C-alpha cells in the first residue's frame, strides 16, 4: 500500500511539473508577444520597462516552480545579455 501511495505521489508531482512547464512555455510566448506589442504603443519608456520586467520575473518564477534549473539558468543568461 505504501509503495502504491508513493508511486501515485510521484506521478502527481510529475504531472504538476509538466503543467508548470507548459505554463512557462506559454508565458514565454506571451512575453515575446508583449515585447513586440508594447514597442508600438505610446506608453512611456518607464512603463514599458516595468511591464517587461514583471513579465520576465513571472516567467522566471514559473520556470523555478517547474523545477527545471537548466531552463532557468539559460533564461537568466538570456535576459542578462
């Protein structure tokens, strides 16, 4: 019984991680779209920078929750460049 419960927990955790990865990919696509859209708006540069920063931090947090260190490191390097 304990082995079955442990297996079910592992499956549940894996499915949860897969959901976070899907959400992170979706957020990344939306971030790129957002960057393109806000460049054509009449927002101030400060507002544009703030919107981009919030979106980037949301993506980083999503990747961290997905427990995928390689993607997080790659993203941080990309955003730092």
